C-alpha cells in the first residue's frame, strides 16, 4: 500500500465527473487500499478517488467506527435536512464552513469485488457520503454554500497561498509522504 498525494482546489480532476468503474481487478483493489491508507494517514473522514487524481467513482469512509468503501455509489437521500455542520475538505486545506446536507441517505453500489453494497446512514456518516459523492460529480462543498459563507469561502480561496500551506503540511507530515493535506475533518473547523 502507499500514501497518495491529495489534489487541491484548482486541479481539473476535482471538477470532472468521474467515470463509472467497469474493471474489477488488482488495480482497483490497490486503489482502494491506497485510498484507505491515505485517508487514515491524514485522519480524514472520507476520500474520493478524484482527490488522489483518479477519475473513477470510488470513495472510502471512516466515521464513528464505521468504515469501508463504495464503488459506483448511488444515493437515496431523505427529504429532511440535518442541522448545518462545519465541513472541511482535504482538497481545500485550511477552510471550514457550515454546509446544508440531508438528514439521512442510503448509499448503494458495489465493493472492490463487484459484490452489492448498501449502507443506510444518518448524521455525520450521511454527510460524508453526500460530500464524497459530490466529489465524484465534480462538486466541492464550497459550491453548496450560500450568502456570506459563500462569499467568505471564495474570498479565502482566492487569497489563499497554497504554496505556503503545502510547505507547512509537508513539514507536519514528513513521516509519511509529505504530499497529502490534512485539515478540516468533518465537524472540526480548522
């Protein structure tokens, strides 16, 4: 397994709709294992394949002791919303804003062997599934912000010096690979 570099905002792969997975074999198994290791290394709640430069519909997750991966996910969301919670994103280091998400979701798809997967989620796990599926659709959480939060996020992104953030993060993570970004886990502002 390997720790993978996490792409940050500005990388075109983050704005591209990911392709469905059609080839289930050793390369996919390695991708899932590497994504899981990378997510754990940065203490992330979830990680989508586009965040590591792979435009395929795969994400890993780890929330409250529940962990796994879903390939080619499809979400069925509830009609009601949960209270807005601060979200961060490994691909937008240093920022966190409250995001509106559905209260519950059912994620269906397959695992790395092509076996059916179905996970019903509420609260933070539902939020994670929605966040990661957005990545697969080329959507970042900042796209879901409104009003003053949206203005503040766009201003912060425009003014961010990602070169300095990258260097600071590299120093903190030198024991691993020095190329991924930590930061704002779900519900924890930076």
